[in-house]
C-alpha cells in the first residue's frame, strides 16, 4: 500500500516536504526572472517597454487570480489546488521552449512567451495559496506562523538561487534550457507531495471576497505598507551604492537577505508563541529604523547596518500578520482570506518599484528609503489600530 502521512506525528514529519517542494517549484519563477529581459531584448530585438510587459505580466496574473486560488483551496481542497498550480508552472516551460525554438516571426514568438508568463503567474498563485492552506490543515491554526515562515523561506530561497542559476543556464544553452528546467522541476517535487495526505475542505457558507477582505483589511493594509520597503531595497540598493561611489553594492542585498533568512530560521515560531500583533509591531519598528539608516547613511557601514535591520524587520511580517488573518476568519474561508491577504504584498511589489522610481528621478535615491521608512512607521500605526479593534471585539 502506498504510504500516506497520518496522525499528528506523521503530519509533523511530512510537513517539511511542503517547503522542499515549494523550493523546487518556485525555481520555475526564479530561474527565468533575470533572463526574460535578456531574451526579449537581445534575441527577439524588442524594446524596453515590451521587456517590461514580459516581466510584469506574470505578476499581474498572480495578483488577479489570488482570490480564485483561495476559493478553490477552500472548496476543492488544498492539495488539489497546489498540484494544479505546479502543473501550470511546469506547463509554462512548454511555451518557453516554443518561444525559443519556433521558426516563426518575432511577434509570434513574443506572444507565445506571454502565454507562458501568464500560465506561470496563474500557477504561482494556485501553488502558494494551496500549500499554505494545506499546511494549516496539517499542523493546525495554532502553528500557522510556522507554515508561513518555512514556506516563505523556500520561496525567497528559490528566487535567490534561481537568478544566478538561470543566467548560467541561459549563457550555456540559451533560452530553451530555461524551458526544459521549468517543465521538469515541478515533476521532481511531485513524489514528495503525493505522499502527504490531503486535507478535506471545511463545509459552511462562503461569503464573497469583499466581505472576507472587509474583515481583515487592516492586516492587509499593514502588509501592503511593509511590502514597499521590501520593493525599494530590492530595486534601489545597488543603484544607491553606485550613486554614492561606494563599493560592494551586492553586499547590501546579501546583508538584507541574510538577516531575513536568519530571523525566519531562529524566530519563525514567535508569531505563534507571542501573537502576531506583538511580533508585527516590533518588526515594523525594526524595518523603519533600518530604512531610516539607509536614508541617512553617510558611509557604507551604516547602509549595511540599515540593510541588516530592514531584512530582520521585514522577515516575520508576512507570517505575523497572516497568523492574525487565520485567527479571525471562519475555518471554511481560510484559503480565500490568505489569497486576498497575499495579494496585497503582490500589489506593493508591483506599484512600489515604479512609484518610488519616479520619486528617485526627481529627488534622488535617498528619498525612496525615506518614503519606505514612513510606510513602515505607518504600518506600525495600522498594526496598533488593528490591535485595538480586536480588543474592542473581545471586551
């Protein structure tokens, strides 16, 4: 008989298959991310606007299908939703291969590439929402922070590892190698996931998305404000260092990413143990301090410290706020709530870079870190308003 994980002990042991699988599957997002622009511009010969469309359309697909992914996880099951997302991500590889090898006009190949990017964005949405709801079902709501922390580490690890690996594959074998990798990676994760038991959907009335978001709009707003800082440091840290003639620009992102991962590893249980609101308030304060230091930095040492604090501050905000979202919605709409909640982080990434880029063109790179610091401080205010609103409900 095929082994299935059953019982609490087995669920604990099998849970770790989820982040490992997500790491493998999220490489389908990380590998092509730095390569898409090179392929569109250098191989297809298209302009920067069309490069931006090819990169950004994936994230548009992800944001626009988050609510559908959540409702699917709630009604059809989280395992089914996760697997559907995996196969969709893998299917994008077929379109990448066609875009690379098809003997057709440039515009046809570009259109085929866009279909693959849309499919990847849809798959990412299904996969992430499904795996979070699946993890909640395996470990229980009391350990929602652990579920979010470890799957979050898998995602960011895949993005970090995927970028240099994708560039290496592209340099050695061309864009077709990205197509093959994208197609194969989800199937490497499939044996791990198939041995984890499915969690059953919970019956009950399913309110519309706007009603669910209306219940959790304060943590959603706080997550959006947190995401601005994340978007700014990822987009402008290297440019900020170059503009100041400081060396080792890449080290700033290493400091940010290293602090982010270490806090997740050593403090990932804190949202469950101490409560999401307390952890989010400390995290917002640390993030704001780090961004203020980046704004004020007279030399690179202070900028590196600012990057470390920003990474440490942003690390636990998604799981900390997500824990509170899971607590205050009915069990039968957790997927819908988590999908809508995660979309606010996607929106912050989508609008944060372009909006602060326009500001940088007028006021210089330091200004973007100041704006992000103000957003983090506002996130702390929103978190306190959220705490008080919950206190009134329970009084």
